[in-house]
């Protein structure tokens, strides 16, 4: 491959993108200040809970490169995903909208097209837009404005004849080998070392594509690159050296609230992809060993990305933002995977490193405001100098927070997920990062947690007489938040019981 790739030399890549993405822009508007605008790099992990980060105070997990971004930038300690499963979370990231306005209230298909989409808006502003890794769109080759995507979809086939770029590459470089040789499904709780040579692992492939792109990019336009790792989402299949790293580590045990016994399902044989159940302390530890290994493997790839940016002299002109679509309960409260209102599922890490002059003095800042994936697109638009109407988005630019512009920031955030896994798991919640209120629509059950005193959500305060006024205040806020949705949500001035799940709302774009 030639050393330099430019917009005048759009190269045809081999299927699977064994090297960097082909680069090129077509039809981008000419902007006079193009050279002054920063590159934008979105680093994304999948199912990465917010407490699995050294900078968040986790003394066990090794994430030196993500920690570097936090120490040289800003960490948002109350960052959430409003709808904690893959596709609705990614719809919020794509559009800058709340679940009600983008229309995905639970796990379903990202719509074919939205009025405003992150890659398309940045492309139209003159950016070269590239996606690497997991997108989880529908159809799977839907670009949503990217010039090019190099996909790793974890073996998922949801479009006829689809084969991801990673799998095409795998079969080219390792003919006759099985990319699923480790034998763990992508929703299983089991963990085991990756059985194949490490360079074949999808985490390494994603890192390689990102590094190769950055090494060869010589366009005169800024780039927007989304580098989206499919891990630490199961399979918990880190290479052997990362599994050994946590073999004797003091991994945290699962948290069990005084309210969660009903999820233990003792005496039942769990299925391999269980979403609840007391699987025992040894299984929790083993799952977390593989999960932590996946996180550190990703962190190593992010280190390679940072090193490449520094070598190319790009680091100080690149806005870096790192986040995830949702967390992983990992056995907390006897719950596994995601879709739950609890911190392991809903709280994510969000870190941002800004070029000088783009924001306030962010080095080492820790922001207390509650932020969400919907805030990422307005942040990028401000950084790119794109004029937009705030009415088109529910998110707000995070750059303002770094400058201390907090007066109009949201006082609390809406969370929800339509029914998934079991009938009662159909809920709405509100949080300001200090308290969390949860309402289960099929039964009317409610919960209240004081996250400042009880970050593990061990004690449900909903039945505590001393908290009755606080409970009523949060319930009233949820009534106000949901009232625009009609009688399925609020009836006779109070929260409605709803037995039928509503996965797509009224604003979901129909084909």
C-alpha cells in the first residue's frame, strides 16, 4: 500500500480492510477555516461499565491509556446511557436525541435514516468520516453518512449475505481456522482465554485498522473517525496474558441489594446466556477476570492510537472522546448483561481530551453534572464549527461545561428500557447522579436510591418513611417527564400501569 493516501487517490481496499480505510471525500462543502478545525476521534467500547476504569477509582483494573485521557482532559463522573442496550443507545449517540424523540424505547433496529445523524452532519461540514468496528446499524451496511465503514459485528448476521470486514479479513489471513474457536457466545457469562493467535482477535484487528488509518491519513480536510470496539461485551475472551494479569487480582465481588433476592433463582440450572441468577462467587470472579482482561486489551489498543497521533503530530489538534453504549451488570444484584436501571448497566465512562483553545482548562477536570450519549453529537458540532439549532437536539455540548457554563444544564436525566428478558423489566427512571428513582411500568413497583451514600444501590429507600417526601418529589418529576406521551404513560395525573411493551415510540422514523 502506498505510504500516503489522499482524497485524490481513493484506493480500493481488500475486503476486510487488512490495512487502513480508503480515504476520500466527495461533494464536501468548501469551508474557509477547514485547516483550523480539529480532527474528531470517537473511541467507543461496548458494554463497558463506568466503574471499570482506573481514573474512576477502581484500584484493580489496569487502564493507563484511558486514565491518561482523563488526566489530560475531563472525566464526567455521572455519565449515563438513557436506554442501556446496544441499538437504542447507539441511536441516541447517532442523533443527539432522547429515547422518546429518536423513537427507540428498547432493543430493536436502528432506523434507516434520521433527520440529523452524526457522520452525515460532519461529512457535510467537510470532514472525512470513517467508522471502524461495531456499528450495529440496520441494514448492517447502512453508512448513515460515513464515507466508509470497516465492520466487526461479532459474528452477527442480520442482513442477507452479510459478512463483516473483520471476518472477511480473518478468512483471508487464517484460511481454515474458526473465528469462534473459543466457543463462547456473545451473550454468555463464561470466560476463557482466546484460543487463537492474539493478532487474530477482533480487538487487535480494530486497533490495527485505527492505527493504519492514522498512519496514512494525509488529506487536507479534518477527519471524524469512530473507532468502536466490540468488547468488553461478551464473549469474555481476552488473550491469555490478560487473563493471567487478573488471575490473582482482588477483583470486586458482586453486589447484592436488600431488594434483589427474587432475581437469584436458586436451584435452577442457568442457561449459558443467563440474564439473571445466583451463579456463585467463583463464576462471578471468572467472568470478571475475562471482562477485566477485555478492558485492558482494549486500553492497550487505545495506547497504540494515542502513540500514533503523537508521532504524526495530530494529538494536539484532535478532539478525543471516549465512551460506551451501556454497562454490564456482571452478576450485581444477581443480574447479568444489560437493560437494567442499575449503575452497572446504565452508568458509563465518558472522557474527553480537547485541543487547546477549544474548551476551558480541562486537564484533570472531573465534572459532576449528569451527562448522556445524546450530548456527544452537539459537542462534535460545536468543535467542528457547525451551526445548528438547539431545538433539533436533546443533547447539549459538553464543551460548555468545561468552560463552567452550567446555569442551564439539565437538573436530572431520563432513563428507560422497554420490556426485555422478563416481564417486569420494563421501566422508567430519573437520576441527577446523586439520587435515582425507578418505576416498573407492568407492576407499579418503585425504587429510590441515595447514590451518594449508597453507590452500589444496596438499600432501596422506597418504603422508608423518612424518605416519603423525597420519593414523592421524584415520582412527580417522572410524571412531568412522561406526561407528553399520553395515557399509556400518565393517566389521571399519575404514572400508569402498562402491561404491553412499547419498543418503538411515536417519533421512530418509519421506512
